[in-house]
């Protein structure tokens, strides 16, 4: 239900904009148009990005490019192709690298321990590695089994 005085029409304008200035289209010199069209050449930048940078609509740049192409064709010249170059693959170079042999271990040198190993036991030539957080009952049972096996 609309009460009288609540509808937007009876309230009047809430917001309005005032445009100042000449109110005519921007004039672009031919040299500037050509340089903006040149920015869109393949490998230099996309039409949309160039248009955003200059505050233009992409369709305006396409129209300028079409006009420039017509002008150059009447003079017997041609505009660079707007088509991107065909994609090319970069040649792959495969080099076989053999890993360096590890340095020979000395007799008395201990084997490297794993980072997660908390305790390492050697009983009768048998090495037992116990990780952190291992159950104490299991550890005790393993040690006792090794002692009996001797």
C-alpha cells in the first residue's frame, strides 16, 4: 500500500547532476590516434588495456584502426597485420645429469639418523630406532626381546 506523499513521484528529484564544460566530443589529433592504434600492435598490448589507459571504448580504437588502414591503402601502404603471429614452441634441451656419488663412509662413521628418530639403540649388532611418542610398553618389550635373543 502506498500512502500519499510516500511515492517517489510526489517527492521530487532526490539527486541531480550538473554537467559543466563545452559539452562537445573530444578532439583527437591524427598523430595521437596513430600512436594509440600502434600501442595495440601484436606483442605490445591488448586493445582493451590500451583503451582503459586512455579513457576510451575499445570500439573507438577499432574504428580508428579501420580508418587508418583505409587512409594507408589509398596511399598504397599497408598497416601491420592485426593478426597475432602463429604460436611457436621453444625447443627443449634435455641434459642427462648423473648424481654425484656419495662420499665413501669411513669405518667408524655412524650412519645418518632420521630427523624423527628420538632414540637409537644397538644391542648385539641389532640397531633399533625409536621414534618420538612411541609407547613405553612397546619399547620395553622390544628391548627385552633383543636381550633374550642374545
